[in-house]
């Protein structure tokens, strides 16, 4: 309990809104997706997932360990394919370096793939996993939104990390 509170206070001190973003890709994502008036779900992480699907017009999604969220995605976006390769967006509760490298080596991701990780500040272990992920050379854009984290594979972009309040 105390860990999450301290983590949130540190997040608030580091975080910014769209005015602190100097990347056109991330600025558009923040202003047109994360800060859009369209709220598709009350849970912030699921709302980020649904809005990202709409904003990027993703077609191939993989939802790990949640039939409920998978059903919600299929209901909201009936044209989406689930569990097809390559993955446009992966929604997961846990992602560590070895799992990411394994998925990447199997060709499951492509340029512009997104991984949305739920609860990156849930406990010290998940926060450490997040911190180890964002330093990987294959991940060029990472966005810490406290409730979740998004990582992007974008070869054309310089490596940057953002801490954004949603």
C-alpha cells in the first residue's frame, strides 16, 4: 500500500501533460487519444486500450489473461482480429525483458506495434520490470501513465520516455 502511494507521489512530481511533449507522434497520441473526450470505459487502462484501438485503427490485437476484456474489445470493435500475427497491440498484466525479447524474436511485433502493460506501479517487482523494459534498444517510445505503461516499436523515431498524466 505504501509503495503504491510513494510511487504515485513520485509519478506526480515527474509527470506532465501534452505541453511537455516534444515528439509529434506522442503529442498526437496524447492530445487526440489519451485526452479525447471519448470515454469508452471507466477503468483508465481499459479506456487507453479501447481509445488506442480506435485512434491507430489497429486490426490485430492480443489480450492476455482476460476473457472479459477480450469480449469487450470484440463487442466494441467487431472487425478486430484476436491472436493473429503480427500483433498491432498487445494488452498484458505482466511483461518482462525476456518475454518481450522472445515475442520480438518470434516476429510477433512489427514497426508501430504497441504493448500496453497494466499496473506498472502495482509493486516494486512490476515497477522494476517496467524500468528494465524501457531501456531496451528495440523500444523507442515508452509512456508511463501510472495506471499503465505503453511501449512502442518505431524504428524511425529517436528513443524517448514520457511520463504523462491521464
